[in-house]
C-alpha cells in the first residue's frame, strides 16, 4: 500500500520543480521531503529522482506516479469536503497562496481572524506569484489562492477552478515629499513626461503597465532604478531618486520623505479568490472567502481615510 503523504511529497516536487520549493509549499524541511521520496523509492523499488547538476529531475516512472497521486489527492479532497460539510463547521488544514503584497498587507489579519473564530481550522499561507498560484490550485497543491490581474494581463481561470471577485485596488503615484507633484490634489497621466522612475523589472505587470501607459501618452519612460519589492521602490522614492506607481497593498505606511498622490485616471488591479470546483462546498473555503471580503471592505474604508489625511498633510 502506497503511503499518501509520500505521494503528496512526490506530487509537490513534480509541481514545484525542486525539493526545496516543494518543502516550502508543504511546510516541511527539504530534508523531510527527501526522506519521504527515499521511502517511496524503497516502497516502489523504483528510482524516482535523478540528479541534474545542482537539482533533481523526475524519472518517467515518477511522472506517472505523480499523475496518479494527483488523482488520489483529489479523491481525498472530495471525501474531506463531504465530512467537513456534514459537520457544518470549518476545520482541518486549509492551504492558502497569496501574492507578496497581499500576503503582507491583507492576509495576516484574515488568518488571525480565522484562527480566533475557528480554532479547529489550521490555515497555512505561502507567498507565490499570482499567476503561478492559479496552477497550484488547479493541481491540488493549494486549496485557496488570492491573486490579482490588470486590464493588460487578465487572470486565466482554467476549467475546474472557481473564482470570486474580492475588490478593486487602486494604485497611487508615490513621489518624494519635495517633488512638485507632492503638493497637488491629483496628477493626470499627461503630466508624467520627463520624470525619472523606479519600478519593478521587465516582465512584471506593474512594469509593463507603466511602459504602455507612458508610451501611449507620447513619453519614453526613463527608468532609473529597478527592484522586485514594493518596499524597496518606496525607499528609493523617499530618497529622492525617482517616482513610482504602487498599489495600496504595496505601500503600507509611507516613510518620511515619500508622499502618495492620486493618479487620474487611476491604475486599478482586481483581486480574486480562487479554489477548485470540487472544494466549493467546503465550509473552510466559504468562510475564508467571506473573511477575505470582509477585511478588504474594512481596509478600503481605512485606505480612503489615510489618503485624505496624507493629502492634507502634504498641502500644509
């Protein structure tokens, strides 16, 4: 009889591409995942992982076994969903994937609220790219994902995945406090020419949006500094090194030297929660989604008050 936890470890390696990434997704150490795979190799008398440079690759036999593991995990999920539905209370393990700024700016409060309301529910969070998270949900690695899209990059939702809209997130122009824009009530896109920018690297949606927007307005972007993290971008702005367009979740409380100014028309990204259709009846899913929407609504009210206060301070 094959051990399900070992099959789960193999499936995670197949999905994530490495033992380390699989361990991070499962909440294990890489050593623990390697041990599970080694035990599965002994059980099946089959080589499952082969060394490739500094990493590993699945053998053909391992890929067939990983496909079977995905089917078995789906059956287990349906059984767990039925039991939880009959109990009528959220419980068990719920794995959640969220993009970086949501994992930092939204999920901590949501997870704390779920833990307080439902002590039988064990929620585990992983920070992942929004477009990768959809695939993780589809393959059964993650139960629930919080992802986003923009008008220039719609979020794909494959068959078997359900999604619900959480809300729109506005993006602000963040500028040094001595910048002329800092004293304006708002800045229009046609005013953005001739500025030095800090932004995320090429290939990221924020970067692509900025390039398209400025070029459509007749400006060639002058990108002085590139960084992955929004907090790094904000720090560069606060140091007077450029201006940036940053979503609300990515800014947080701004440091001294940086001011957020509304940009019109405002860039907007849309936030979604996604889960597998087979788990749609699970109380843990419905309660987590409800809590996400509740916290987002409360956050938007707070954001509006924060922007008004900051704008008033900048005008003084």
